[in-house]
């Protein structure tokens, strides 16, 4: 609906390699800083390494520009879709 104003720059499905794979691939070649502890987990005792390598089904990483964070958050709330902003 938003055409050129679509806040989503890129979408990457999470498969083999888990968070470590999907996060590094989606930000190539520019890179990013993110907080892996912001990933939704059911077990709060997981270490950073376990979260980094965890492979989730039906999860996607989306790349959005920082200036579109509020718009994207509003859209996710409207659609009842849980999101986590991991970094910039």
C-alpha cells in the first residue's frame, strides 16, 4: 500500500545458522550494531551464544531504516504482529 514509502528495505527468512546467519546476511555489506538479548526467547536462561545460534521456525528478519521505526512499529501493532527492534 505504501509503494515508495514502504519501510521494509529487505526481508530474510531464518533458516540454518539461526540468528547469527540471518542477522549478518541482512545487513551486508553495511553492517549494523544490535543487541542479541532483545530476541524473543522462551527460556530466559539461554546464553548469548545459544540465542545467536538458535534456529527458529517461521521467523523473519526485516531491515528497516531507523527513520521508519515508528511507522513500522505502528503497522506491527495494528496487525497484532510481535516485533523486536534489535539495533541500528
